[in-house]
C-alpha cells in the first residue's frame, strides 16, 4: 500500500512539473522570461514562508551562507535558462532534456565528490550524449536552439544535485530551499526590472500558481521518498514524457519531431541503466 501511495505522490510531482512548464510557456507569449522567473521565485518564497514560520525560529537557522549563495546562483541561472528554452521549444523537448540531469551528475561526480565511475557507466553516459545530439537536431536547418538553454540548465541542475548530495544531511531541505530561492530572487530582480510589465490580475493568478507549483513539486517528491526508496520510483519518472506530449498537443498544438523521439529512445535507457547500476553497486549497510 505504501508503494502505491509513493507512486501517487511521485506521479503528482510529474504532473505539477509539466503544469509549471505549460504555465511558463503560456505566460511567455506576453511576458519576458526574466519577469516570469522573478514572480516564480517571489511567490515561491511567499508560499514557503508560512511553513517556515510554523516550524519556528529553528527553521531559519543556518551556518552555511556560502552554500545557499552558490545554490541560489545555480537556481537563478538554471531556471532562467529553462524559461528561455520553454519559450522557444516544445514542452516535450524540455521534458526529454530534464532526463539528462543524471547523466551530467555522473560526469560531475568524479570531480566534486571523488566518486569512481566504471566503464559501463561511462558507456551509458556516452549513449545519453548521443541521445542529446538527436534532441538538438543535427540538421542545420532545423537546429533546436532552445535545447542549448536546456543543456546548460541541466548541467546546473546536476551541480545542484551534487551540492544536495554533499550537504543535504548537514542542512535541512526547507532551509536550503528557502535561502537559495531568496538569493535567486535577489539576482533575478535587476534583469526583471529592465523588462518590467505590470501583470493583470489574471496573469498574476497564473504566476502565483507557478510559484506554488515550484514548492509543491518538492513536497510531493519528499512525500514519495518518505514512503519508498528513490531508486524504486525512478522508472516512473518517464511517465512525464507522456504527460508532456498530451499537454503540448492539447494546449499548444505541438508535435515532437522524429529526432526528439529518437533522442528520448536513447536517453531513457541510458539513464535507467545508470540508476540501476548505481543502486546495484551501493554498499550494503
């Protein structure tokens, strides 16, 4: 029963994630991505603050200000680039590119975590990069420029995963999320002011939903991982591709290219193998 509840919460996080991408794309027709990112962070903080206040002063105590600044910098750049990419690319492309984050984590782990990577893992990583090339669309006439935004963002999300893996046991997750978002909001304020347009009440409502959704994704993931191991849920991650295809077609009349399908067909098995191999070779307690 616990496992099915975990699947529910994890699937809900994927639905919310696709919903956030759809809202970002919809607002991108009339708003600059800098301003969308600004409101995403601002409303994310406003909706997280009551939870922090409820937990009391201890929720705000931290001694790792450099960590929060670094995470905030990565979050600021990654989300900003992601918003830029969604504006010019199909939602399905953003979903496929999100699958590449474990690949970049694997590449970065030997550098920052001193982890040993075996040749089967490097082989799977190479396969993942081949898949990325197909999503990028190698034909110069159809080159998907938005995917370049996604690649840089995925690398930064990989860096965030590295930081989380290294420090999450030493710093509460909500504390990391709150301060990093505050830093990201401060950093995005100046570029957002340069393109500022006062939103209507209707637009403000969607921006609020976007901010709430950002926190809701984390909440759903934490609920899911509290019920079962993260590795047992990883195969369900790819349900998001189906969800994004439906959302993209219904709301934006988008149809992924054959290159995107081919790239996904290579990236998904590669990341599944990486997850399986890492789990199988974890030392037993």
